[in-house]
């Protein structure tokens, strides 16, 4: 009887002795599985984040394209080339300098200042008070493009490219030249009037709607910078 009791107790002891090792073995086999699951979750989260970022970038790119198209459409209707008014002041005016018949030269000087910030004295373009050898002079090409309608379409196209155009007009004191630097309320570029154009007037340096003071001279003549 005593021997049987001893054998039973030994069996229990042995059984308990194996329990921790089994539990330990079980925990050891579960850890790599949990780590693999965590890595998969992280990888999926990163993929989702990358997909979301690409989606956002695609939306932003589409919005940028639509905005560029909207701005391009607006530019067809209203556009004035930006410029620094202090450059116009530095060049001066017909009125302030006493060069009252030098409107082509002042207009060309204004146009180049608007074009790229270049400031030249009006005498650089030659004028009747200086050494007026021709209508062009300096860095300006003089030409007649034909009809007034063609002249204004040419001016519109030049301004749309950021290039002012000096044109021949008539005013209260006779013929005159002004620098066109913008256009407004354009419905059809092939049918324009001076109502559609913004100009710098060399008489006093003011920015005006061209038709407020002038009408077309009728010879289709203009200056465009060669730069």
C-alpha cells in the first residue's frame, strides 16, 4: 500500500514538472505568429496611407489643371500686363519734360518698361525734339499691319503674350501715340474697338481706357519692341 502511494505521488510530481515547460513551449510558438500579424497590419496601414496620399495628389493635380484652364479663359476676356508705375515716373512725360511732340518715343519707352522693366530715356527711341530719323528708332519696329481691325487684333495677340503695343491714334490736339498694355471685356478678338484696350498715355503718364480720349488714326500703324 505504501509503495502504491509513493508511485502515485511520484506520478503527480512528474506531471506538474512538465506543465511549465509545456506552457513555455506554447508561448514560444505563439510569439512569432503575433509578430507576423503586427508586421502585416503595419504594412497594410502603410499601403493604405500611400494610396490615400496618391489620391490626394491626383485630386490636387486635377484642381490645378482646372484652375489653369479657368485662368486661361479669363485671360482671353480681361488682361493687363503688370508693371511698376515708378518706372513710368522715371521716364517722365511729354507734359513734364516739355517734349510735347515726342509721344511715339515716350510710348515706346513706356512699352519697354512694361515689357521687361527696362528704363530708357525717350530720346533713345529718337524724336523730333531730339534726333528723329524715323518712327522706329531704338529697339522698336514700326510697321503698318493694314486695317484698324487687323491692328487691334495684332495688339490683342501681343498683349496676351505680355508684349505692349504702341499704336497711332487721333485726339483733341491731332495725331498721337499711346502704349496699349491691356484689354478688357473682350467678346470676339476679331472685332475689337479702343473701348477694349487699356493704355498708358505719354502726355501725362496716366493709365486710361484708350477710347476715353482717343480714336484710331486710320493707318493701322504700330510699334512693337524688337526684344
